[in-house]
C-alpha cells in the first residue's frame, strides 16, 4: 500500500476476501481550454475528473452512476489509458498503468477492454463483422488466420449471433445485434476487466433486457470484472455489486448495492434516487420526489467547497461552500463525501411542500399581472 | 357517432404510409383514440412503433412529406385536420395544437434570440404588437421557471443549459394558449433530476392552462407518474389502451406485460435475470400477416399468425388487441 492510499483511503469493503483488480488513486483528468491561434495559451480547464479514489475487486461489477457531464465516461477511459490522466495513478493487478507506454501498455490493454455506448458509431461500417471481431486477435498476435476464423465463429456464437453472418457488414444488423458484436470484439482477447460505458442506453426498451442478461451470463462464464457506467439507476441497481455515485468530477458516495439504494446518506444520492420514475402509477402516487432546483454547475468553474452545495437542500453556509469534503468511510464499506455526515447521523432530504422549487416560486408572479 | 363536448381530439383509423425503395412502410396502421379537454395521455412504444409519426400527423406535418399517404380522420374541435387545406391547418398548428420536441439542443434555432423565437408565434397567431409580445414572452419564461426572465430573453439558445432550453421550448409551446400539447420524448435528452423538474412543470402547466397533453415516450416510468390514460403502440398499431393505474397493475396485452417485466424497478427486490421479450420488432415494410407481435409472443397460436386482432374492449375504458386477452385478464403470467 502506498502512502497516498493510506492517507486518502481507497474506497474498499474491508476484508471480504476479494482481491483488488483495479485501484485508482487521486485520479484527475483536466482538459485544457486554450486561446490564441499561433501561441496557444491555457486559459482554463474543464475539471472533468477531479480526484477519485476507489477500487474494483476481481469478479465484481462496480456501477458508476451520475448525470451527464459528471465525468463517469472520462473515468472509464482514463482507467484504460484511452485518455491519459492529468495526475493520479491507476493500478491494474498492482502495476501502475499511468507510467506505461507503447508496447508495455498494449500488452496490458489485452487484459482490459471496453464496450461502447453507441453500437452505430463504434463499429467500422466498412469492415465485415468477422474482421471487426477478429481485429483484436490480429493486433495482439493471438491467432493465425485459420485460428482467428474459428475463434470469431466461437465468439459470435457466445454472444448470440449466427456465426454464418461473419461476412456481413454492421449496417445489416439491428442495434441490439450490433451491441452483441461490440461485446464479442471486447471478449476476443480474453480480458479480465471490461469497462461498459452506457452499453444499453442506445437500445430499444425490449432489447435492453437481452443485453443485460447477456452481460451477466458472460460474467459468470468467464469470471469477468465490470465497471458498469450508466445514468439509469434502476439498471445499475440490477447489475452491480457495489455502486459509486459521481457528481461533477467527484465520487460523492460508494457502497454495497443494497446499502446504497436502501440507506443513501449523501443528499445528492437521496435526491437522485427519489427522482427516478417508477413504471407504476400506484407507486408514483405514494412518492414525493425531492426535486432539486437549478442545473449542474459547469465543470469549467466548479463551485468551491462541496461541488453539490449550490443545489443541496441541506447545505450549511460557511462550511459546505468553503471546505472540500473528503470521501471517507462512514460505515464499514460505505463511503461518502459530505460534511454533514457525522457518526450515525446524516442529512435526510425530504420533499418540500412547494414541489416546484425556488426558481419557480419567485418567478410565478413577477409583475403581479401575469395571465 | 358525433363529437361531444368531452372530446377534443378524435383519431379514427389514422393510417400513415411512406413509399420507400423497400416497399410501403406502414408507419401508422388504423390507429383510433380520443383525447378529452385537459386530459393527460401517454403514448408509449419503442422506436419505430409509429408514436412520433402519429404526433406529426396530428400536427399536420406529414402532409409536407412527399412520399407519405394519410388516410382516416383526425377530428380536432369538429374539424378534420386531414381534409382541411394547409392554410387552415397553419392557423391551428402552433396556436391550438403545439409541440415540444425531444432534443432542446437542435430544435431551437441557434441564430435567433429567445425573444425572436418566442415573439414570432405570439405576433402571427395572436396578433400582438411586438412590444406586447415581448412582455408576454417574459411572463411566460418566468412561468416556466427561468430566473431573471427579463434579461435572459435577449440571450441565444446556446447560453442555456439543456433543462433550461426545454423550459424555453415549453414556454414557446404554451405561448398561444394551446388546447392540445404534444410532447415528444420531452425528457429523454435530460438528466434524471432535471427530468423530474420538467415533468412536474408540464403537469402543473397543463392544469393551469387547461391544455390536454399527449406525452410520447418509450419510458414507462415517465408516463406512470404523469398521465391519466395510456396508449400502447407496437409496430404501427395500437395494442392496448386504458386508464394508467389498472393498465400498469394488470396489463391486458402480452406486449405491455413484456415491456413492464423487462425493465428493472427501483422499488422491487433485485432479481437475478430480467425477463426478456425475445426477438426484434418487425420491419414495418414487411409486416407479418397476422398480429405483428406474434413472432415474439409466448401466447401466439395459428390464429395470431394469420389474422390481425382488433382492439376490443376488455373493461370499461380499457381495450386490448389480442386474441388471448381473456387469458391475461384471468392473470396468465409471462414465462421466465
């Protein structure tokens, strides 16, 4: 264990025997904003990922949820070194990926793959399905021509695509089938770890369940470890063992699935969960969702202190808007970054009587004469 | 069957076909339903089921598509929008019937200020003077919850966030006091916390303005909390309709059952595997001769493959287009 991890603490469930596969320490990805044509001056930065510490254990599915722009996809890409982190370290089986380059990095990449969100954009439309799925084998010199073909057929069969279609092009397949092809490509190099970046959000409702079931079946079959990135909290609950919630570049809460969904402690997690619509009018009637006012602030100028304080109903002036909260273990295996969580006490966010929030309240009768 | 006071909109056998190289695409196939004044209706289905085409037909936009053929009738306040000349429809479109589109980023003209975007409709449809239209625009922006509306009206769309842009869209849609609002996936492009804001706003504004809203979505959760009545479409046909609560609690069509079973729910215990609807939605240019859901249905028999089932009343106010509806009414479960 390095000094950094003991200091900041990598979020992990203590002592349940699972080995750590991926460990992220103080990961930051800042995209520079430049100005000028010839001499590019750096005038600012998008703080996409701003200090993450967490672990992914062998064989588990870690769900990473958050709203658009919170940095969850950047996190996934930075772990795979598809985007180089600004600072911080990513350990894969104990080795730091951030220091690796060229051949050494490519060798490690064989162990880690990615499934992308949009199956229409992530498959080369000029390559046949056989070439798409076989390309990783070629790149990593894993099989000769005949071996490749046999392996591709086997992979297609595994993901539920007719192996006789390997000479077809992606446009001949439906969205769900294309996503299966993307999954076959990721599996080709026999990885241990797969980053699934919103793998079902581009698919039709009736197809989503098929892909979720496939991912779970493959995990059992091949002992895969997933980082499952999604904005749909119901899906993440269904598939994940542990869940991390991100807000504006930081993890605000991380816990075992059941714990996070049953006793969310961070005000943002509480609000997020209460806003998820439930497909049942009777259940919806009983709920009083917390409606957060305002929008997510820009990651170019994240608010000082806790990034969530501008929308937090429980925020305390002079504390939350000044000090950065640290992600700490508030209960065994349950990590949260909030000043207001002390001991067993945490802020309970409830829906107010005025359910439209402040922005509307002071705006409904602006001149006193609106129709 | 005359139009009574309780019907604002009545679709009868609306059919929209598009000519294509692959053959005729049957986008909407004999769809009939009523909407009462002020009613909140949810039109649910997957992509390609014809829900958006139905909305564009109500708005009279399909008539501009050269390869489209429309038949059936769309009676709005006693007038058939399918038969009306374009000039008359143009008076209704944007004033009595308006629309909120899915993507607030692409559906607002980026080179016009919010003021220009808003005042256009007010001046054309309501004949307001420019200064009155600006005044009204500011009131509307304030009503949909845009802070400092007086100043923001001079801004361009890119200066607003996604949620705020959708509020602007709603303000524009409401500006001429429409009697019917078509909301096509109004929250799909938005985040969960913003979605909750927008849905509440829509529901409240519908009551304040006494406007009926047809919410078109693929997300059953969105309509569950908002709509009184649900219409389910599959492959261009209406397969089930009824009041929201009983329909969600006890669906009478196997497709609705499958849709509800295949999405994980936050308030239910975690299952290990999700139930799935096998296969894919059919190609609208080559529909199966019988029920279009038959190839994916666990109840399908010979009759289903040969004959298209009609929408038949199952309970008061509820209807299902399934030959095996009695099995479902009796409580037949979907096999795992």
